[in-house]
């Protein structure tokens, strides 16, 4: 993992997302691209200005210059702050690249995804101010459009570590590939992987696939580093998931983001609330669009 893209909005949620990016980058010797896009236009509806200035969009250069200056200052201060903290913690095996640019956030993110080609995106689930839904929509946008894994960090007090990783498995052909990608990302941390299928009814096909995966990862299962389970989705879906996560002290949930994924559905439903889940832990969305690189 050589490149990590970290979109930031300088809110109180930014530092914890940085902590996760730095932890991963330090172990891989990665570059972290801190990216901030600020909206660079004031849109004014037709008819609200005198005839002499009858335009829909006014570009105020003085105001935008000030916004750019403030954004760059915030970026510089962020780099100083998190670099100092990383040095205190002995995490120095990484580098920073910073970008501050004006434009529509989502469009600029598409551009940087295409040009920078990161191996991983780390982003906070909430944003600046009380309107957490704005940055939450950016998180959803990244999961929907990114062709690489996206780690979404909720509003938590601090870094939770990577000791127990939950990987959701289902009836997809991509189960093995998803497991492989997740194991590759967290390999330096030697976690326990909890591979789980949440089901409402008994499914023999799923059980056969899980049995096959157990055989494929026989050595990891025998050593206790990988566990395969099924969980019955009886009653409150959220509670079943929360209980599973709490009992196993899960630090990250890895899932494949497609429309039939229970975690993608919950993510879309709950992202604008104060907590991503009641358990309030990071989510790793791993798209199965291309084969992993060597």
C-alpha cells in the first residue's frame, strides 16, 4: 500500500481519521495525500440582483482568495499538529502530500481519484458543523464511486486498533477475493478475522461456501486467527449486529458495497445520525471491480 487518499474538512472529526491513515501508512511506508476542496462560487438566484448585475453566479475574487488562504492555513496547521503527534507516538515511516483546491467537492474528488490512483481512501463519516449529513453524503459518494477500498471513520474518541476485524461473507463469488484483500490490508497488525454471514433463514448453499472457505484457510482457522460463523437475523437487525460486534470486540467491519449488502443499506440509512452504528466503529468498503495487484 503506497498511497492513501485522506479527504479532510478540518472539522473535529479530521484528527481521528488522520490517526487511522497514519497507523496504516507507518506500517507500509506510504504517502498520505491530505486533500481539501472548498466551494469556490456564490450562487445567487435570478432576479435577486439589480439589472446591471443580472447574473446567476457571482465570483467574488476577494472572498475566494480569503477562503483559499484560510483553507491553506488550516491545512498547514493540520499537518503540523498530526506530524507532532505521530512523532510522539513513534510513527514516522510515512510522508505527506497536500492539496487545497477550489471547486465542487464531489467533482474534485473524482478528479483526484483518477489522477492520484490511491490504494486506499480514509475519510470521516461526519463533517464540520451541525449539518453532519453534508460530509456524510461525501462518504457515501466515495464508497459508491471509488474503485479501491474506502475506510470510513465515525465519531469516536480515539484509535481503536485492528485487533479484531469482522468480514461479512455471503452468497457472492467474490467472497474469497474479499477475504484476500482484507487480509492483505491488515496483515502487519496480525488481527483475528471474524468471517460472518448474517442470515434470516438457513441456507445450505451459504453453509457449503463457508465450509469451503474454512478448508481454504485451514491453517489460519487452526491457529485461531480466522473464525467462520453465521448469525441469525431474528428480530432487530441492528441489535443482532451490535451484539455480535460488542461480544467479539470488533474494531473494523469489512464489507462489499453492493445494493444487496446489509451493511451498505445500514450505512446509507444511518450515516446522517450521530453514530454510524450504535457500536460506532469504522467500516471498510471493499469493491470487487478488479483483481488485486501483486
